[in-house]
């Protein structure tokens, strides 16, 4: 009888290697400037919010990319109340909101929202998203700034979804903001951590300009801004102490 050879397994044609991990880059983000405080203003109009080239997000668990993936930042806003907001998260994980003075500065705050990324995508596909983050008023001696509150009750389009939490920017958050530093507006995906999220991991993001409107010391709103003032899907984020 001939010698039996040990069987060897070979990868199937349908298998694919996991996506490469998020590349680590030296951080070049700078501290935000200390701008003078402006007096609170009231809202008398609704800011219509959409990108002309931004496709309506379908509930297919993936944020579609714009042509070329991003729109490079080639203009600056003259508004002192305009900031950069980035929504990002793994498809089956919770979505986070990062607020920056502009794409080249360190985040001034990061809020982990009480919503999975794919659920937010489904809400966006309907054309209108209103996120309300509420917390209780404090006594005068315990007062802190509104956006420094650590815990929020979150509502999306009127439905309670759970609790949002402010946190310090993690190393991964900073790496994501570094990779998106040249991006003013856009949506797409970044390679995720396949050892944690599985071989099909993707980290989706959507970045936009937001107008920050201060109603009072207990009320602020972020309105996603369209560069061309078009009608279409809207995204507004309300911070309220009640």
C-alpha cells in the first residue's frame, strides 16, 4: 500500500481576507481656539439641511460614499457659530457624535448616542431626523455648561431610545478625526477592527457643517447645513436641560 499523505486545507475561492485595520497616524490635530462668547440668540427660522450631491441613505447597513469618498475642504464659513460635526460608528455598534471647531482641531466633545449606526441609517432614509438630548436642571451651586453634561436621555423623532453619554475622545476617535482631517463634508466607510467587529467590519461616517444656535444657557441646537441651501433630508440635534 502506498503512503497516505496528510490532507491539507486550502482557502475557498469565496473567502476574502479581512479588511486592514485602521492605520495609525501621527496626530496633527490642534487645540481649538478660545473664541469670545456670544450672546444667546433665539431661533426664528428652520435651517434646511441637505447636500445636493449627498445621496439619500438606504437602510442597507452602509453609508454610501460620495464621488471620490469625500468633498475636500475648500472653503471656510464666515459664521462664528458654525462647527464641524461627525457621526461615526460600526454598523452594528452605537453611533457617536464628535464636535470640532473645524476638521483640523481636536474634538471639543464626543457623545456616544443611544442608537445603533444601522438604525440611524434607516431614520435618515426617511428624510428627516430630529435627535433630542435632554437632562435635568441642576441647582445653582452645581451648574456646569450645557454641553459638559455627562449623561443625556435621548429621543429620535420623538421616540425615546435610551441614554447618551459624553466621554473623552478615545485614541480610536482621534485617529478617525485625523484620517478625516482633509474632509469638510461627506460620507463613507473606513476599515474597522476585524479582530473585534468581525471580518466584515466597517466603520461608517458622515461629516457636515452644523450651525450652532444658542437659545439659552439650557438650550442649544445644531442644524446640519447645506452648502447650497437645498431642500431635502434634515438633521437637527437638540441639547436641552429641563
